[in-house]
């Protein structure tokens, strides 16, 4: 299990700039630069909890680490493909399948209790459960 501080350290160790800036359209975003480096912008004033910041930073790191970027003119299916890649990277780096199995064996059987245990949002926890149980992120099919 990775925590928020470790995510910031990961970004620093991989030369990914993370800046706190006010954003108008979203809570976070990531982008590649022409020199091959990456940057992440996070609007901490739009995040109510550390769990939200953890999930969003991990997701944006997922874009950077997988090279999954798109522009605003991309079709919905292309966007979804890149968003899913970023989510899968985030899931695998915040919660391993073994850690999830161990938590369930320890009695964390509800989404809310698992989310609390792993310090992530409930929506993110649903995606993690779907990924490890069904091999997809289609939470709307299972929850």
C-alpha cells in the first residue's frame, strides 16, 4: 500500500513536477512536455480529503507512467482508454491484489471499510475491486 507522501516522493524520484495551482475545470491534470518530462497540476483547494488527493495524484501519475495522454478533441472511447490505463496503474500502485485479499480476510468486507482501510475514496475502491475481481473497471455493472 502506498500513501500520499510516498506518491509525492515517487513523482520527485521520477522527475515529475507536481505543482499546487488553482484550476478552473478540474481538480488535477497531467501533461507531457516536449522535452519528454511530465508535469502534474493539483488544485488542493478543491480536495476535501487526503483520500481524494491520494487517488487523484496516483491517477495523474498513472497517466505519466503509462504515457496515456489525450487532447480535448479526442473521442470518448480514446479518452476512456487512457483514463482506464491511468486508473489501472493507480490501483496497482495503491492497493495490490494480495493486500486486498488480506484486508478482506481480516474482515474488511464493505466498500466503505476497505476504502477507509486503504485511505482511498469509495469510488476508487469499487474500481479496485472490479479490476481484481472481474478484470475490468466497469463498476456500473457490479455496484
